C-alpha cells in the first residue's frame, strides 16, 4: 500500500511538471517497466526450470513495448526462506509476484505480505487450497489438473500392456507394478497415482501392487528407491508408474546399474514431457509420458502478470492448461517446441 501511495504521489508530481513544461501527457510518454519477482520451491526441479526459462521469453512477448525485469529466487525447500524472499521481492519494488509454494498448505504469511503491500500474486504449479486463494482479489493460480494427467497416464499404460503381451512376463494375467510418487501433500502426487491405477483397472487390466515409494520428484532419489525395490522384488516388477519423468528416468538408471538384461525390465511411464523425458520416449526407454504444458502455463502466467501488474483485477482466479498424451506421431513436434 505504502509503495503504491509513493507512486501515486510521483505520478501527480510528474503530471504537474508536464503542465509546467507545457507538454501534453502523450508527448513525454516513457516506456513502461514491469518488474516480476519469482520464487520457486527448489532450483533442482527439471520441470520448473524448463517452465521458467519459457516464462522469461513469454513475458517479453506479452509485455510488448514495455521493459521487463525478472528476478528469480530459489527457496531451497524451506517455506521460511520463501516467506523472506517474498518480502525481499516486494521491497525491491516488484509489480507482481509469481510464487511456486514450498508448502502449498502454508501460504498465509505470503498472502498477508502481498495484501498489505498491494502486490498481486500468481501462484503456479503447486496449488494452494481454494480458501486461501479466496482471501484477496489479487491472488491467482496457473497450473494443470492432476486428475487429467493420471487418467492419461493410465490410458497410455493400458494401451502398451494390451498391445504387448510380453509386458506380463510371468504370464499370470496380472501386471505386477510399483509406484514412484512425488512429494507427499503435492496435488500432483496422490491424485496422479490414484487416477492412473483406477484407469488401468477400468480398462480391464488386472493389477497387483508390489510396492510404492516416495521419491519427491527427484531422479537420484527415484534411482535409490528403485534399487531398493529391485533388491526386494528382483525380476518380478512388470510396470513402473512414476508421477513424473524425472522419477521414471531415475528408475531406468537403477535398472541400468543392476545386473538384469533388458528383457527382464519392466515398462516405465512418466508425466511431464521434459526434454530428457521426450528423448527417452523417442529412444524407446520410456513407454509413455503425458505432456505437462509448460509453455502454455508460462504464456498464461506471462499474460496475466502483465495484465495485473498495474492493479487491474482479472475476472478468473484459476487458469488450467490441458495435458496432452505424447505419441510416436507428435513427440518430435513437442521436442522442437523446447
Ligand atoms: C511436475 C513435476 C515437478 C512438480 C514440482 C509437477 O507438476 O510434474 O515434475 O517436479 O510439479 O512442483
């Protein structure tokens, strides 16, 4: 609020000076400047790094002739750090903030800071609960619907299993599977797993769950968890459902390091369509992935940031971009997008 008041005073003074110097308002028009502050939960996240590099490009396009500055901070997995970063970004004079929460259930301090200083926030990728988003007009969310990605992953897995009887290696009519899950409490973890498994069952695939492990979206953690599961179940695992591509790739890393020939490997499914994920699909290592439209999300966030940076209130609080199934036909097109 205080900052806005200072700007209002400056604007009045500048207007006064224009009158004194005899200029009309339009003649001295200067380039607008938009400063966007971003903080995200962890700089080692593959998907978010790709999304944010797209955001920088999209913001320039969305801003047209206005000058843009983007300050990106890494919260390194600590909500307290992120709360401090939000304060720092507001003190730097950011017009709008884009926040990828560390703990999506704990945005209250950030919301209070934003409201007190009249700086709008676009939350992205890690969705706050609806009651939090309703606390103030200047709060928005850009992301995608977890349910849709789970259903698509399940459909892709069912198709591969139906078309390839070798997936059921022991021929018992059931698919022995394990799950690699993202962070507990993240909307994309439990929901993706639940819908992927239900969809497989609804499509008539008989399943037997051997185990699941939380690997926090991380490739090295997934490799480690997968090594443990290989140790426990040896060559019994026929399907690995991973909540994202990085964890599916970590599972593949584990098999590469283990002493199993490829014809005893399970099939692996991910979600995201990151650069490495699409490459792995193209090379046949990943049996399927679902595109988490980072360019679409980046573009939506950029347009919204520009629109609300001057205090405009956008009518829609939520923007969800659809997921897309990656196929042999479209994989190259998606690789070229990046
Ligand atoms: C992505 C993951 C990412 C996570 C971070 C998910 O939507 O699929 O790859 O690690 O968001 O919050």
